[in-house]
């Protein structure tokens, strides 16, 4: 039974850019929706331009900025 529980936990574990979201919210004090609104308002600029916007204007770390941008752009 114990092995089955650990497998279930692994299946529900968030992966990819979204795995950064709890840390981003804790570190910067805003929900990820706040950052997505900023990215949306920035318009159709390229991935690294969006990352640099978050880093320079809002002082996000590279990994956090990159995760937000990757998630934001994944369906566009």
C-alpha cells in the first residue's frame, strides 16, 4: 500500500514551468495571474524580451521570469 501512495503522489506532482508558481507567489507577493496580466499587456514581444522585462522592471530572478514566460507563451 505504501508504494501505491508514493506513485499517486508522483502522478499529481506539478511539473514544468508551473512547478515554480508557489515559489514565485511566495517570493514576490503576487499571484501568478498578476504576472500573466503584465505579460499580456506587454504584447507580442519575443520570449527573451518578456523575460528581460520581468527581470529589469520587476526584479524577478531569471528562472522565475523564464517559467512565467514559458507558461504564458505555451498556447500562443
